[in-house]
């Protein structure tokens, strides 16, 4: 089944129809080394110049971000997660949004998994090259292999087995 897909590479935005299966978009992309975009439009990030092609093949490792529209996979497979606000530098993109992890996983666990594409929700995307306005998307997929830096936006709690020294527990108040 062909679906319209919008992806961002290091130098352009690429959109076109891609043959995809019925599974989650992230699963489909993680299983492929190559994507063929049919009826493709490539738009340069720097100057907005557009090129239209009947089809173009793009290696997964060249794709930085993918916009997710409507496809959220099987609701029966969804797990309860904790949102982690983060800033990611991915090539010429700065993405601010939420990673998701299970409550029992360590902080930023989504960046340690084997998967190539990691979902980020409530994504604010800035392009550092050219004059493109920032974009906001409900969900994007980020190619974790291309993340140059990641920074959590909230304090990450560190749990300890040491007793807390408070006035109520007999400790000194300082």
C-alpha cells in the first residue's frame, strides 16, 4: 500500500508516495535499508529550490526525520510510558519534544535501543540552515543514528537507598 511520506534529509525535505506495510511506521522504516519515493518532490533547505522526480531511492541512513500523520499502530501494542522532554541535534535540525520510555527503563532509554527511528511527540523543529520557519508536529520519527547531541530538559531523579537526613528523622537542620 502506498502512502504519502514527508522526510527530512541533511540538505532537503523529501515527499512522495512510499510502499509501506500495515504495521507501525517506525517498524516499517526500521526494517528497511532503502526507501523508494514515487512522485517525489525534493526541496532544498537552504534556498527552497524544488526538484520533481518520478521516483527516487533514499537510504535509511540519509533520512534524519520523518513526519508521522495518522499512523499510530495497533492500540493493543501500546504500553504506558513516561514522557521525557529533550532537545536533540540531528544534522541541521534542532528538535525539542518528548521521548517516551517505560517507567522501569533508565532515563533517555529510547536513545539506547536497537531501533533506528525513535518517536518524538509534541516536536518543535528548527532548521539551522536557511530561512525556514520553525515547525511543530504532533509526532515525528528521529533517526537516532544521526543524533549529534541530546540534552534532557528536566531534572532526572536519582534514587538512592541512603536514608534522607531531615529534622523529622533526627538529622541536623543545617
